[in-house]
C-alpha cells in the first residue's frame, strides 16, 4: 500500500500527537466507561483538561490558550501510583495504569485507590491550585456513595500539607464521580456537595431544621473540598451545556469513533483526520516499514512525526527502529 501525505498541510496544524493507547482504546472499544478503559482515556491529560474546563468553566481563565500551553503552564503533576504520567509515551502509560491502582493510605491504615489524579493551577497563589480526582463507579454497590466520595476528597485534602507547612497552603480538592446508575431521586444530571456557611436565624445553637437556617453562602476558605456526582444515566438532561452533554454521550455511546475523538480532545475535523492518519502510518510501518523499496515513505513518516512534536526516542519506540536509523533516514 502506498500512502500519500500532504506534509505542508499537516505541518500548519500545530497538532501534537496523543498517546496511541488512548486512540486505540477509543477505536476498538464501545465501553469507554469500563474501569481500565476509563483510566486509559482520562489519564490522557488533553481529555481530562477538556472535560474539566467544560464542567468547571471558571477554571478556564484564558480561552486563547492552546491545550499544549495549558498542560505546560497549568498541570503541575499528573500522577498514577506516584509515577508521573506527563510525557509518558505510548503503551507505557497503559501498562502503568493497569499494573497497579493509584493508592493513598491514611494514618489509620485505610487505603484509597484513585482512578485519575492531577494538580491544576490557574494562578500563582496557593488557592489558585486545585487537586482534581476523577472516579468511575459503574455499579451501585452497598456502600454509600456520598460517604465514600467525601472520604476520598477529605483524604486528598489532608495529604496536601507536609510537616512544617502552614495551613494556608491548603488548596481546593475536586473529587468528580461518574456514576453509571441513578443515585439522586431527581432529573438533575450534575450534583455538587461542598461546605457552605449558614447561621441559625433565631438562636445560637445548631439546628437541622432548614426553616431556622439562613440560606447557605459560599466562602472560599471554607469550600476546600467539593464532591461532584455526574449521573451518566441522566446525561441527556444536562442543562445549558451542550458540550458537556455531548462529551458524556460520547463516553457512554462510543458508536461514532470520529465524533468521540473530536469531542474528547476538543479537536477540529481536520485535526482528527490527522490523528487517525498518523495512527494508520504507525500501524502500517510496524508491518511493512523494514521492507525494501519503502525508504522514501519511511522518511516521510519520520518527518511527519517529528513535525507533530514527537521526539526521536518516541519515534524509535513506535516504529521499532533505532535512533541511528532515524538520523540516517533524515540525512538522505
């Protein structure tokens, strides 16, 4: 098979490739909300940032910033089992994810396993840093979801401070749970639970009687943990955010692969075509890249990958050729 590539057209896209394991999962799986598929998809930083900014628009402080700029300037850690995933190429990331869950053990010995965990900053102040946790819960189990989610969020919050740190170093934690079942008895798809301030209107003792309480108000220093439940079964009822509704639909009904990639990565049609084309090159070269008479095509493929931001080490791993071979191809 001879593949013709328009390098000039692709070079103008300023499009950087994403992890091949992520694309493979999307193309080969209809069930993106299964445990391992979910982790592979959402430990792709570009997918997580797109969803985060769609769900919490005030964390998107500059619409003109590219995703790559945001990853460089805003994402300070992207860890799984204490291993940094930023910049981890190809199937290595999937191997890390599937090998062992990310765990955090409390002083009392209770262990929490986190699906996706990263730090996201929107400014230089301590309170401008956010710890983000994504969790997938596919089945309604016996334990109470609210209690479990609050424990996850509070444990993350308590782990922020190290010995000698001032309490003002505490920053906000979002624990965002995707539930593939109905949890609340209403038609609302997204629920947020966070500390709020109120006082008893009639006397200075605490009360559960809502009629005696003032309307709860927001206070940034009290609101340090927030649990968000997204009920996927109610995704078609998402209010006033067509983009969020479409992303959730793509997660749950991955029938149109092209549309799924476009929505999850927030890409143009042209960028999706480039991504899929690049994947096709990788698949083809693995089978035919060493055959005689393919030298010119291999040269074009290596140049394409370099122009799309890949390093020589990454290309070497993908195409199963040495760095010296890559240098020789480019010199000819």
